[in-house]
C-alpha cells in the first residue's frame, strides 16, 4: 500500500467528498420537491417551516451519539450504516403534503441517520490525513455539500416538472445506494504504521507501531471522553458559535431561497436555467480555495495555524454579512443570484477557519468535538428555518403577499448580524494549538 502511486488516503477523501455531495442533493431535493408540492396544496408558510425544520430535530439528536459511535465503533462502519438508513427511508416515504405525520417521521429518521455522517467523516479524516493536508482535505470533503446543492438546484426542478415530486426521493435513494456500494468496496480502516512518531502531530489513532496497536485499541474503547473539558473550553465554544452562524445562514438560504424566487420575486425555478445553481457552485469553489490558502500559509509559515484560522474565518464571515444584509435590496433574479453567491461563497471560505479547527485542537477526539459543534449547527437549522416561516407568515398577514422587500428584510438581517458577532468571538477565543491530549 505504501508503494501505490495513488495513496489510499486520497481515495478516502474523494469518497467523503462524494458522500457530502449526495447528502446535500438529498437536502436540497426535499426542499425543492416539498416546496412545489406544498404550494400546489395551499400549505401555509408556517406549516412549511415546521416540516422543513423537522429534519434538523433528528439531525441535532444524533450528532453527539454519532461522534461517540464513530470513536468507539469506527467512522467507516458508522458512515455506511447512516447511508443505508436514510436511502431506504427516502425510497419508502410518500411525498404527500396532506400526510403530515408520515412526512414528519420520515424527515426525523433521515435527520437522525445523516446526523452520524459528519462526526464519522471527521473521525476518518483525523485518522487518515496528516496535519499539513487537513485544510484542503476537509475543504474538498465539505465542498461536496455545495456541489451537491448546486447539482440539486440545477437538475431537480426539471425532474419534478416532468416526473413529479416523488421522483426526487427515488433519485436520491438511488444515489445513496450507489455511494454505499462504493464505500463498501473501496474504504478501509487506516493501516498500522511502523513509525514510532505516527501520532506526534495527531496523525491517526491507528497509525501506531504494531507492538502498541492492540494496547491502544483497548484504551480507545475504554477511555473516558473529557466531556467536562470539552464543554468548558473557550476555543470549543468559539467553534460552536461559528458553526451555529454558518448553518443558520446556509439552512435559511437552502430552505427558503426557492420560496424567495417563487413568491418574493415571482420567478419560476424551472425557468431560471443554470443560474440558480451559482450560489452553491460558488461555495464549492471558495471552499477549496480556502483550504488551499490555509495549507499554503501553514506549510510555508506565512502565518501560524491560529492566525491562519482567524484571518480566513473573519474575512469569510464579514463579507458574507454585508452580502446577506444587502440581499433584499435586489429585485432581479440576477441580482439575487450574485448577492447570494457572494454570501455563500465567503461563508464557505470561512470554513477553512472554524471547521478545520476541530482537528487542530482535538485530533484524538475530532469526531466527538465535531458532534458537539454540529449539534449547535443543527440547532441553527431548527431555529432559523422555523423562525423564517413565522417571520414570513407575519409579513404576509401585514403586507398581503411576500413580494415586498420589507417582508424579507428580517430574514436576511438576522444571519448577517450573527456573522459579525461570530467572527469577533472567533478572533477573541479560538486557537490553532492542540488542547486535548
């Protein structure tokens, strides 16, 4: 394996990239299919917000258990289990806005299953990827989310138009099943290393001398996770706050941008062509740019790890804040696409700050810390998506429809202000140093 021209860790990164891509095709796909079906059925905006946010309740519930399971059982196995469960649920769930209970149960189950994914990915990458490759590896992996969202926005409205909303569920489950087969075939646990300093920089729990491997494996299973230290750590809280803000902005745009185009601007998604995918395609590009810049700065010692994370996080979040607050000013599809593309692109750039920071401060417990952090991000989905529905319902009552810019101003102002506050917290309390043994 050491002599292969294509290192296995690169294959693992590619597969985790495809993993996040498929997951976000599913999330965007449900928003598109359900929005069209619910609008046709006359479902209220507040009711839509409730259904759209149900996924995040299940997703929040399983984040920390997902990190624990990945730590104890192994990220590779947990990742496969997650995909099988959510793919089967999508294949079997009927998309009928009038069958509210069935939709609630299905979205909760999909949320629970997908909640295991990112803690498992962080566990796998912390074991496989050395520190000097982490920024670009994690950036590539997470950029799959944005490419998936872009592909979903490009193709799925047309699929709904010709085959109906239910076809989206079937397509998503087929993609999930295909990825599961690829992961089962090509993924493996990290090898054991003969190098005595394999973990000196946090490069993998399993990359230890063979003579110490069995001893450490037993220690991993029985070790006490430092929960108190995790929850009392200010650098962890800096990551949590920024994760919350990132996902608040992302989930509000992901779930409500289709409604903004349809009802706020009176544009049909089916008739907008490829332009509607640009915000997520921009995230894909900027996420990888951020990872390359961060690794270049760290490798060439242009900035310390700590300052690299802070600079990229701050630039990304502040530019995004301005773009979000300006978004309701634009009344053309081109203007909204441009503004949302800048907002989401620079949010993705910021991931080279807070998101990679999990593996900087706690490579041994990367899955656990990611589970805690992503719980905060998922709570943002619950709060942001449902609150947006309530804000729009109140605005509709006041203005009779949602075509007025005033109806949407608060929707985009809130994540803009959160971005400013979060960037300041990250500057004050984050670190790139390892703080958990």
